C-alpha cells in the first residue's frame, strides 16, 4: 500500500520511531541482564548496548495488534425509543460536529483528535495526547 502520509493498518515501527520512544525513557532503562564476559560491552559502550538491546525488544513488539476506537459521542435512550429506530432514523449524540473526538486504544483513552475525510474515508488528526 502506498504511503500517503498517514498510518496504514500494517505500519511497522521504524528505527527512528523506536529511538524517539527510547529518548523519553532512557534514564529509566534497566540494567542489561547478566551476560558472559565475552558478550559484555565495554563500560563506555554501556549506554549504546542498552539502547540496542531495548531497540530490538521494542521492534519485536511492533507487530502486536491493538484495538483502536474513535468515540464520536454518546446518548441515552429509552428502550421504547430504541425499539422505534428504523433505517434513516437519526440519533443525536452529545458532541458538536467541531468538537474533538476521543481516541481509545484497548479501551483506554490516549488522545483526542479532529475528524476529517481522507480519500473518501473518515480519519482522525491527533490534536492532543491525554
């Protein structure tokens, strides 16, 4: 699939993306597991070895599927109102069309974004992380 500047369903983590993730947590990276003397990096290579080790670990997580949902809004209806729904019925939600929508990953809200249309499909442009 051609890259149009937005994420596709099967985007893999790039080395640059992994490095950005590691930059945010570098001080908190644990010490490497015990290694054979021959495998141990020199003391001045310790930082680079830790980054390489965790870069490899994060890269292996890149193929894990996560459920991403976009929450457009919600409403409360009586059972009698739901029973009257038919094709063409309109359900009014609690959000204005210009409000940011919630972006949920595995059921947890992580960001909010603006709805837009990309090549005839709905999309969400991330405005802020929560």
